[in-house]
C-alpha cells in the first residue's frame, strides 16, 4: 500500500536495449539504420502499447501499432549518447552524470595470452575453454560437456566490453564461479579494464541433452572512477533503491539496495514494491530481458511481446505513484533484434517523463546527453546543477 505521508520520489525505469533509432555516428559502430523499437514493431506486424502510447511513445519514433498523439499524458523526447561506446555500463553511468571520453576495450579476437595466463595463475583453475566472441547460449552447448569433464571455465566475450565466465552450477560450484569472477574483476585494470566481468552459471544437460543458463548471473562492473548522481544523492541523505542489476552496474557504490530479479515481470513487481515504500528515496530499475534474452538472440517476437507485457503492467506502476512523483522511462543503448548483428546498437534512447498530477505532456526534444536524466533527478531533490553534466528538464515536465 502506498504511504499517504511519504514525500514524492523520482523513479527511473530502464528498458535495457530499447533503442529509438540510429545516432548520427552509428555507422562508425557498424550500426547504420538501426532502430530497435521501430524495426521490432514492423517485424511483429505492429505492437499494442496503449498506455505508453498515450504517454507519447509513438511521438518519439515510428512504431507500427503505436501512433503519435497530439495530447500525450507525459512529456516525451529522446536522448543522444555523448559518451563513446554502446554498452550497459557506459549508458547507465552517463545517465548518472559520468561521461566516458574513451570506450571500454573490446576483444573481438579473444583475450591476449597475458590476460588469460594471469587469470589462470590467480584463480588456480586448470585452464580455460573458449576465448572467443560468442553467444552465451551457444558456447555452453559447444563446450559445456568438456567444461564439466575438465573443470576449466568457459571464457568468452562479445562486441561489448565484457569478460564472461560460464561454469556449471553443480560441478564447478556457484560460489566458486563468483569467486573467480571477483578475482578477474580485480585483475582487469589499466589497459584491460573491461566494463563488466559477468558470471554466467548454467545447469544440465537436460533430457534433450541441452545445457541451460540460470537466473543467478552476476555482473561485476568496474567501479565508477568519479562521483555519480547516486553519490550526490547519498551525500544529501537520499537513499538509492535499485532493482535488478543496478547495484552490479555501479559496483554497489552509493546503492542502498538492489534486489536480484529472475525476469522482467519479477523486476516490474519489485519496482512497484519499491515505489510503494514508505521511506523517501530514489528508485532506479533495469529490466534486462529485452537485452539479455531477446536482443542478443535476435528474437524479435519475444522482444515485441516483452514490450507489450511491460505496457500492460504500467497501470500498476502509475497507481503506486503519488501526486508529485516523477517517472522517467528510458533505455541505455539499442540492440535491434532484426539486424544480422546480435550485439548492441548505437542508438538514441526513448525518453518518457511523467509527473503524477500533471495531465498533459510537453515535447522535450533531442537531449544532448543521457546525463540530462541524472541532472533532472538531482533537480527533483533540490540539488539542481550539482552534477553539471546535463541539463534538467524538470520544469518542462512540471509545467507542461
């Protein structure tokens, strides 16, 4: 039940990878012409998203089945990424005011021998398998049996800045997987400071001989190298209540809590619970299935169904809010499931901003940086211009 006495709160909901069209420099990243929202809708024959549609989602980019509206119930626009790169860590950090001038390193040809030799030495594992860019679901089928037989972790990467370690939950051990992942995180510094080390547990084989990943994934992000909006909120006495992998993305720096979720719908349930808290605090949520399960697997049908599922639950979130609450719906990058690539895409991200009690929205235009979101959150809590890495749009939303 929503407290009748709590103060209004800011809420940021990140639909992981739900991009809204190629950025001007997308061709430099191999992503010319991408548009996750538009292309997914086209491939599905249209989407039904009446709630977010009424809030202005169809005004941001062409979305079959989600027409633009002249009377949006929320303010709308889109965000350009100022930082270099197109990964999860970069996108979330920029939202919270930390801009990267240089993208995290990537390893399309695998990690160099000195990195793997040091990983083996520090962890004491008998060697590694893999060491190439791969789909996580494919590589465990290819190497899972050998991993179980030898005890050698499966190490792989993608077009993103990630050092991924896949191990069997039972034969290798979940705690042991987390342990070697933490060692890798501490090891990968300097020239090889990847954005995230990801522990990828799996089980099997099942009756069909397949290995299957579990929801006990854990991300070990590099620690933010300067204060973010989250630190500024914490210093001002505003707790940060994460949902999903928010804690991991910020290496738990200035994150009060961030409960693990099993899927998008579990994440949405926990989001509503956090918004309904009686305590003051900022709520920051990531729904990862769009990226992890559907975007990287080019499963546009599941991607579209996931968008519709979130839209069906939006009334729960809006009902949990009290007058004066600020909701911002956005994304951290694209991952167009209709392209040959299975990797992230360099895209604008959608921006929907709703202050409960304000019935009409305004056009927010194209924001020059994701950091406008963090600056708006600070402004909401009376800390305007504290970060200085973006421009608040609070007054436009409040006065729409």
